[in-house]
C-alpha cells in the first residue's frame, strides 16, 4: 500500500507492459514513456530499489554489453495482480520468469517485437491525436472469445479460440481513424512459404469475427521483402497484407500487397 501510493499512471503502464510482454530495454522504455533516457533511468532506479522491477544485462559476443533489460519484480507482480483482480502470484514467480527471459533463446525476436510497439507508443507520446489503443501479446490472441465484439449475441464468437498466433496485435489510432492489425516480426529464420501459410489462419479468424484486419510483416532486408511480395502474388493471396523493412512503423514505410504507388503510412493501410 505504501508503494502503490507513490506510483504514477506511467509506472502502472510500464508494469503492465512488463507483465504482458516480458522484457523491455531501458531505451525502449525511455522512447515509449519518458522525455529523455536520463529521466527514464532515474525513475527505473527508484522502481528497482522498491523491487517493482528487476533487470539484467546480456553480454555481447564481440565484447561490451547491451543496455539494461527490465523485467517485472516480485512486488511489481503483486501490484499488477491486485490492480487486475487476479490471484496473488507465487512468491518465486518473478525470479523464475527472470531466469526464463534471461535464458530465452529467441530473446532478440521478443525484443524486436516489443520494440515495434514501443516505437508506436513513442510516436504517440510526441504526436497529439495518435494513440496506441491496444497492444496484445500472442497468448492474449489465443484466449477463448478474445475477438468477440462488445455486446455481440453471437455465442460462436464468445467461445471461439483463434487459430492464429501473431507476434502481436494492436489498434493504432491517428487523426480520428483506427487501424486494428496483426504483426508478424520476421528475422529470416523461416521459409517464406511458412509466412504465406500463416495467412490461412487469419482468413479463418476473419470469417468468424467479420473483420479482415491487415497482417503486417516487419522484415529485416529489402531483398526478403521483395521475395515475400513475389511469393504472395504467386500464391494468389487476397488477404490484406503490408510489408516493411523495419524503420519507423508509424511512418511511410509500408508496401501494401497488390497496391501500386508510393509506400504508405501505417494509418493509411
């Protein structure tokens, strides 16, 4: 209770993100929530001292170290579970989760996904009228009835378990317009055919919920992007897809499949 009285709305946002998405670097946190890295580091040290967050710092293979990676501390887990009305966490939950994230083989992929959304949050922080309305991890998308329309009487939507497992799901709002989307963050480890095959699950979900929300492929190279676009065309894909080679996800970096013309801003997809 003493600690909760000192927490700000920004602190609760950060703790909630760490609970949902596992790990964020100090630079991602600063970009998304703070006016400067120094401001962020001072606040993070305070949260660290209170055991609201914990941190680790991976070493680079070629020497040196990465920035601090922040995870939820035990007291932070207590605060979030109380705020959400969940059962109290186990006493060793934060320690076990920290160990898991520290040793996670695909940690760079997770950080890449989280970086995509913190870039959007950072853009929204500095651009009035822009809002990252929703940021869901993969497991949230697979909960029963996750995409049921509010107030719907269609029981199929309420009991339906989605076949998709995107790297993230978001709703981006800008200039009074709204774009729900799914993110596939590609690191080049899967064949392009696997990426294309994933779209069948999205099409199946669209048939249930009545919305064809676009799938965004964030790719690591222009060559892979071009090859993916070619593969989509060869397979006759009609589901809405846009691709980009990293960059500012809110900006004009998106190549809409089967659309001619210049690259598109996220909200215009």
